[in-house]
């Protein structure tokens, strides 16, 4: 008999959280800690969503989205999780750029960028200061008409090389383009520039394990392999969720599933106002990604000078559209030294190459073409790695690729979106509870609320709103 993953669930909860990405986990934790009866339903057999890892024979363990986040994670994890998680957040100091326009190494903070923009790119100190202050002063309520391209043109007219330096990592980190509102750039860029790039020491498996312990301590009922098919409403209020033939009642729902899936598949457009449906239909999902996971042999060694995060490209000029092309010219290599998992006796060096990608380029390939494309991605990536890890072809003893189809498979995100939706998704996400009382969305959305820190912080904001509703 198949195992019943819902065995023993109660008839009714205060809150049901659908999905265990970082936003879902954080909402569940805060609401559980506040004393509410919380059920967390995850369709996959693991918690974490995109914040995940996988193991392969011979002791290889790969992180999927643990590449870098801003310092703000330390505070969010201390406040909304626990000190033990916050204490493991450590800086990554070796950020490398290598492209036909320039090659440089940086600690990726304001001080280092100011120095580079002056000495290498010949920009006046006053202009740099004004640019940083403008970016840092941006907030959600600002002018949303100004695009990132216009922002760069205002400060660094005609300087494609500076655009590349300022934009490439942010495009990688949240899929934003030069055509997106400048505030989506300014907020995220300034978060990074405050103190540089950080990572979680111990690996995603340890972090999610610690989060699970915390959730259990706070009484959250966690169920994996429990895909929610439907959210039922009654008289304009949330009533219950359906998992297969089971219906579980609740006072509120926090959906960490994709925004569009939540509206159109789980609830159904007939439950919303016409104008809201129009706005929701106009929301564009963000791009997806490809990755190549590579392991060096057990006795191999990489010099720390290789760097931690390598933004590499062979494209002559910087164009955000090129970053999505099937004809890959840009790759971000994350290098995982043995101290990524200090507790692991197998002192391995692993490298993950990531490139933003379009769903349409992979969705309709037949099995044969799909496998061939994946193999081609692996081979060309190992060739590209050779510049930074000499003799890469002989040294890489294991490799595997992930595509937009892989991300869809594991998260059910519309079009395998890595970073939720474009900017217009944020007001739609925020308006959900005004349409159906008790229905909330927390998860990567609107570029700003994406990435590890954005997702956690959105989970915090939404849990406060749920709390206010339930207190009424
Ligand atoms: C290749 C790649 C690299 C990245 N690199 C970085 C990085 O360096 N730094 C950074 O900060 N961010 C990075 N990100 C982005 C970051 O991982 C995500 O923004 C963040 O983890 C998303 O969290 P989330 O809460 O939105 O939910 P997700 O992680 O998207 O999780 C949603 C969860 O909902 C579950 N779910 C969906 N539908 C249902 C259903 N019907 N029933 C039950 N469960 C359901 C899914 O299975 C999943 O577990 C990267 C992402 C990718 C793909």
C-alpha cells in the first residue's frame, strides 16, 4: 500500500502554507512561533524549494542555489530563525569578472567598486558617490518609470563596460534586465554593496535541516509529498485546501507556489474581480536557468585564488538578452572549496556553472534532442572552465546538467521560473487578500522579493499580515 503522507492531519488549521521554499518556510515558522496551528504542505520529498541540494555516488553533494546573498540574511535569520543559522553566514571575498571588456577581482562592496570605477574605469569620485547614493535611496514607492538602462545612462553615458560591471551579477542574481524598473536594480544592488556577498557555511542541507528542527520546535505540522491541487473559497473567504481526495479546512492560506499557478490553477479566475484577473494575466514570469554541476577528484586541489564567484563571458559587449540565449556566452561559476562543508570528511572541490535561460528553448525538445542539448551544455561548460581550472577535462570526474525543465519538475513553477515574476507581479501578489479574505501569496515575485533574502523577507511581511487577520 502506498504511504499516506497525510496520516494524522487535523480536520482544520489556522494557517495552511503551500510550499516549503524559503518564503513558505519562514512564514510557517513565524506563525508557528506565534502560537498558530500551522500545516506546511510540500509537493516534493524534500523541503527548501530552490534552496536545495542533491547527492550523487562517491560522496558528491551539490548545492543548487547557494551562490551568494547580501549581508541582510544574517539579521533575517537571527530574528526569524535562530542564532545557529545566523552564525553560519560568512563572507565570500573572491568575486572575479572576466570578459572581453575587462578582467578584475573584487570583494563586491561599495569600497572596492568605488576604487575600481575610479582607477580602472576613470569615473570621477563625485559621480560614483552620487550613483551609489541614488541607488541606495531607492524604495518601492519611488518612480517606477525610470528603467535601469536610463539610470546607467544618466550617470555613465555610453559606457557599456560600466553597465556590464554593475549589472551582470544582478541579472544573474534575479533575472532583471536593463528594461526593468530601476528600483528593482537599485534595491538589490545596494543590498549587496553594503557589505559584499555572503554564503551559508555548512551547505543547504544543513541549513534546511536546522530550519526543519526549528519548525518542529514551533509545532508546525510538516507534510512532504503532499501536492495541493485546489484552494476552496466560500463567501469571499478561504475555506480549505485539497490534496488528492483530502480536503483540509483552514482560516488562511499562504501560497508559496508560483503566483500565476496559485491564481489560475489552484483558485480559478472565476473567484476574482475582472480587473484583478486582467492584471494577473499581464504578469510576466521571470526567466529560468541552466546549471552544470562538476566535481573534481578526491585528491585534487584548487588554489583559493581561483575565486568564489566567477562572472565570465565571451560576448564582446553586454546585452541582457544575450545572457538568456541558448548559444551560451556567459557563465557564472561558483566554486565550492572544502570549507563549504567543514564537517564533511571528504574534502571535495565542486564547481557549479549557472546561466539564465528561457523555458521555450528547452520545453519542446524530444527526448533525444533534450539529452543531446544537455550533453552539449556540459561539454561546452567544461571547455569554458578550462581557463580558470586548467586541464578541467581531465580533472572533472563527475558532471550533470539541469535545465528549465528540471526546475519545473522539482518546484512546479510556471515555465521553470527561477526568480518568480517580473515587477508587475508584486502588486498582484499583495492584492490577493483584498480579493479573497485569508488568501496570501509569499514567494519570489516582482524581482525585489526574490533570491534567498527577498524570499525570506517577503515571508516575514506576509506572516505579519496573516497574524493581523487572524487576530481580528
Ligand atoms: C539556478 C539558480 C540559482 C540561484 N542563485 C541564487 C543566489 O545565488 N542567491 C540568491 O539569493 N538566490 C538565488 N536563486 C534564487 C533563490 O533560490 C529563490 O529566489 C528562492 O530560493 C525562492 O524561494 P521561494 O520561497 O520563492 O520558493 P521556491 O524555492 O520557488 O519554492 C516553492 C515551493 O513550493 C512548492 N510547491 C509548488 N507548488 C506546490 C503545490 N501545488 N503543493 C505543494 N507544494 C508546492 C515547490 O515544490 C517548492 O518547494 C537561484 C535560483 C536558481 C534556480
